[in-house]
């Protein structure tokens, strides 16, 4: 699989951040997340088992919350086809 990547960084109002997180949640529940930035788009299809990492930190005048979700693609879960015979190649 080729590596496709889109990235969005910037300052948003809290209500806009909450709306985007709600969009992520509803699409995650629906089974597909599509993120578009300009002309570029990446569609992700989460599997039933997801690795989760959450971190919260505080410094003098800055607070931070990070959430990372990752999973193996469905193709990685499929075992390769195998044949078993009684001694002769099939």
C-alpha cells in the first residue's frame, strides 16, 4: 500500500474543534473516516481492534491533550491461501 497523508494544523475556536471531533466520532462509528485538505483526501477504514494512546500535559502557560488511534489494515489480517496435499504437488 502506498503512503497517503494529509495534515491540518492551525488555531480553531473550541466549538469548531468539538464539531470536528464529533464528525470523527460519527464517521468512526460508521466505519470510514475521510479527511480532505485542499485537493488531497485520505480515506481510512478502521478495523474492530484499535490501538489507543492518550496523553495530557501541563506546562507554565500551555496545556496539551493528544489522542492517537491506529490499526492494521484489513488486508494484513487475511491469511495467505495455502493448500495441503498427501505428498504430490497440486
